[in-house]
């Protein structure tokens, strides 16, 4: 476990660097280099205490010893020059092993402020070399601050997702394990801990615990183990990682070294364009490969089975092809892999379905926030299992223990443990089938009935040639059952065509028209007495709407005609129809349409007694009233800033320096774009969050000089796109020309948060002042003249606290709406059985 003192030191070191080194990855690199520097000197000192000699700082490198940096009385600039020279020359040091030379390769000091370096080295001096799991945990915490997208499209994989995949794949002590896009080696570290835990000596651990030692299973390198020394030696040799980024290689080397790997095998290697390691295979491959490709695509060599320029396609192909005959893999992939229709994607899926794939785990969109909101899934490959069974399991994670917002706050709902167990049981079915006759059928039935798995035959997935790997696609092709009588759709209700009414007759009348504003005159033969259910036939095909008044459905809609009103409650039918996947039936050339005959053929509807229907409706209406009230709070709330006659109105231009953002030209130039400096975009900010964090766009140091750098805590205002919308920077970043920044804010007069709420309250008014014939923009002069009421600071603090409390209530109402909507779905969902549904593609799936 990470101790608080170590965490505090790491946080302090970052706080010292943040003003000079704004990029989180660069901060991690500087701390990493300094820690290794300090630890080498610690090891030299330990060697001397034991009667040995210094080897790291010996000969001409003795001048760079750590005590000379922090305790010799050198001047600030002398220390700065000595340290900068030392880390630059360290790869030439003959006294350090190749691992350390790799760590210092291309290292440099990115700032020239002696006082910053002195304060930074003072904090590093508090660390002591302790080759233990505790230090490894500290380094993993340090890596967790990597909060921006890497140059090559890397995203840091959340630790709990890594551990989830590793537990399912279950790497063994005698297996080779590879991550061909290893980043900071998270998958390798998790696999190492998993193996040590699987070989934990429980009795020895209990004895040590009684003796006062920790004995915790979570400890890895210090935990009592049943592994022999030879097995531990071979275990370290079994782990390999590749990464194209030298910075990531350096971080991986340190991470593994601090977890007990004396000579970690991490290679700077382009997995997709180099053939040097093509003939190396692994028993287990685990990876979260890059999700994006550079402009023009990848230019791979010609040994891939699938011809593509997309990095995600090539990486999955590489991992599948580099498994040993009994190999297994867990791969995080973007949704494009799951259903994109281009030939390369289909060819890849065909290969996976036919030879490798055994399960797909769908993750909720937002797992990678705040780096990316991209929707992802996990592919589980097992060559031996796939050869023996003709089905694929689909699993779905709704909640992973954290909310899906930018902050990813912990929540109570967490499907991962249950899904993890379900996947593992599913993958064990083959073993039990061999050992226990019909046991696999029992396991299958159990998982299906619990609703944890959808099992579809490989032939069903291959039908049509798309090889779509979205479980929902196959859930849609089902016959659903219910504890109540199942009635053919057209025996419950029919879909009737709306009328073809002239557009000139669709305005300014007393009756609503689906698709327009009203109707003039009377067309009594087409008037539908309300309430009514309308279903889209063209355009919004399959969308179900409830109308509480008389209406005229037009020719792009169906209206629902109930066959027997004495057997069917209209609101029950409305909610029931919304549970069907009608939009998935859209088809036809031109504007996709909904064919009512397909609806009739596809669906049976559960029809409880009328009293039960009314009870369900009453329950739903109760939830709906809560939703309506909560939505009213959310929709109508706006921060209000009170004003009093004795409060001075002051122009923003007198409170701060107004500076316009800028963008390096030409756009996309690699000299300016794709570097470590974050850049805020208009799309990064909304009305819902006070603090904004840049998510994707980034600049090089050269590009940053041609942009507008701003500091963490500065107030920023949009001038285009959504003019007048404010935000506060959550980190140092550059701003492009869609913003102005408020520099050198007079904080003795105004609080940034108070200013933010004032600007937010006036956002719409300010936006109306924007000018331009085509694109509306605010000018720097206009913003400089915006006036803000200026009470005393104590009053400002009270106003900010009050608004924050109000916003917390608004957020609670938004969450309440989501919960009530879930209860509505659950209420109507109870009419369907929780038993087996049979897929039209030939496999059993849950109901």
C-alpha cells in the first residue's frame, strides 16, 4: 500500500515542477530521473558501508555525486549546470548497467530556474532507496498523474480494468507474457502480481502475520511464495514489452525495476512497421493498443494477414497472429473494431471469429475519461478454446465502480466482480464438459438465466458476412418470453398509416401534427382522438411517442390502433412498445423506413390482466412525477448574482489583462502540433463544469511559443463557437484563437470563481453582443468592457459557496432523474421473463 508520506513527497515534487513543467508526462519523467539518480547514490553509499566501492559515481563521474548537488554549498546556477550536465552525460557512464543508461537516454532539464531545481532536489533528497513493493506502489501512483493523451494515441488504462482483464486471462508462472504497446507496463505489473498471488504460501503468510509481519497477499516481491528461486528467475525472463515511445520505455523500465525486475525486457520497438521481432510469440498477450492512426495511416510491412493502415486493426491482427498454439489474449479495442463495415475491419473480425475469439466484454462509454469518451470493448482470445467450441459469449458491463464523468468519482454500483466471475465460469465450461459430462450445460444455463451472458454460435455471427461483434445486435434477434400470455402484435394493436397532408395546412391550427406545428381547417377523417401513440415510419423510424391530445399523424408516421381497449391500457402499451428494438428494423433505400409487416412477424407482446397493467402504469407515473420535478429544477436553474447599490460595477479590463488566444500556422504542422503541451479547445468546456481540462489537442514546445500559454486557475472566455462561455483552467495550457484569457487577475479584488459565476450568469446576454456576418464572435474590446458587480471578498466567498451548494442540488436532481428512468425501465421490464431467449442466429441468449 502507498504510505501517506511517500504520496505527500510525490505531490510536493509535482507542485514544485508544475509552474515550469506543465505537462504531466514531463513531470513524471523529471521525478523518475531524479529518483533513479538519488537511488544510484544511495546504492553507492550502501556499498561503501559494507566495505565495497562506489561504482555509479566513480572516476570522472564522482563529481556528479548526490551530496555535491544538495549539501556542498554550491551556488544555485552551479547546481543547475552540474545537474543538467550530469543527467545528459549519464548514458556515457561505464559504471552503471545498461538498464540505467537506457533510463537516462535523451534525458534533459527542461527549465533553467535554480530556485525551482533547489526546491525540487530537496524533496527528492527525502526519498530513500528501498527495493520493495512499497516503492513500486509509489511509482504507480506517480504514473497515475499521466492525464493527457500520448503523442501516438496512448491512453492510460485504469488500474481496475487492467486487473479485471488479467484475472480473466489468468497468466501462469511458466507462460511468456507480452504487451506490444506497453506504455508504462501496467499489464505486465498486474500479471506479475497475479502470478505471485496465485503462488502465495498461505501458511507461511499466516505464520509471518502472527510474528508481526504483514503477510498480506497483496504484497508481491516480499510476499511468501511457493515459487523456487529458479522459477522466480525464469518468471522475470517471461515478461516482455514493446513501445514506440522512448519516454514510455523509460517509465516501463523504472516501473518494472522497482517491482523487482533486475533486467526488465522492455524494448523501444515499432510493432507495426518493424519485422525484427515478428517471429517472437507469447502464451499470453495483454494490451490496450493505440486507438488512433497518424494522418495518412500506418505504413506496415507486408507480413500482416489483414491489409490495413489503421493502427487498431493492425495491433489486433498482430496479437492474434503472435499467440502460441494454446495462447490467450485480452485486448481493449475501440468500437470501430466491433462493427465498422470497411473491408479491413470485416476481414479482421472474420479471422477472429473463425480462429481466436471466445468472448467479448462491452465496457461503458466513459471508462477512459477524462482522456477520452470513446466506447470500448474487451476481446478475449483463446486459440485452444476456440478450436473446441462453436460459440462466442457476449458480456456487458454497465457500471465499473466509478461514474462516467470527467472526474470518475467512485460509486457503489460495480458490475466488474460479477462479470469477471461469469466470464471465468464461461471459459471453464469446456474443462467441466470433459470432466463431468453435462456440467457445462448446467453452467451455461445458470449464466444465461442470471442474464450475465449472451451466447451466439459462430455460424450465426458469420451470417450476412459482417461478423458484427456487438452483443446487442444478437439480443435484438430474439423471441422474448413472459410469465403472462404472449399475444401476436397485430392481435394487440395495429400500425396505421398517417395522412398525406399539404404543408400549407399544417400550421396555425388547434391540433398537433406529428412532424409539424399544427393544422388549419378540419380533416375529420384523419383526426385521431387523443391520447394516442405515434411511431415513426420514415426518418425517425421506430421512435415511439405518446400524445395526450387529439392529433393528425402525417404520412411519415404510424399511429397505433388498439384492437381491444377493454384488454389493453394505452399507457401500458406505450411503455411496452418502447422496450422493443423497433429502430433496429429500419431498412430500405433512401430514407430508412419501418415496415409494419416485419414488426408483426417479429414480435409477440405480453398482455397481463388489465388491473396489472394499470398497477404498472401507476408505478411508472409515480416515477415520472419525480422525473418531471427533477427536470424542472435542472432546466430552470441558473446561477443568480445579487446586486446592491453600494457595490461598485467594474469593467473586466480593469481587473485583468485581456489576451487573445492564438493557433500556430499551418494547422497540423508536426513542428507545432502533437507535442507534450496541452491546448484548450472550445469543445473542452461546457456550462456544467467550472474547471476545464484539455483532453486531446496538444502542441510542441515550438508550437507553444506561437500560441498563448495560460496558467492553472486563470479564467478563460470563449469568443467564438459559443461566445461568452467562461471556464477556469484546471491545469497549465495554451489557448487557441477561440478564446480570450484573463491574465494577472487582481485576486485582492475578485475571486476567480466569483468572476466565473458572474460570467456564466451573463453568458446568454454576452453572447447576443457577438458580431459578424457569418460567424458570430466577441471582440477583445467587448470583453474588456463587460461589467461585474464587486462586493468585498468575504461577500464574494459567501456567494460562491451558496452557488456551489445550489449546483450540488442540481447535480443530485440530474442523478435522481437517471435513477427514476431506470426504475421505469425495471417496472415495465418485469413483464418479460428472466428466463431463456433463443437467438434467431442459433444460440442461446439471456432474457
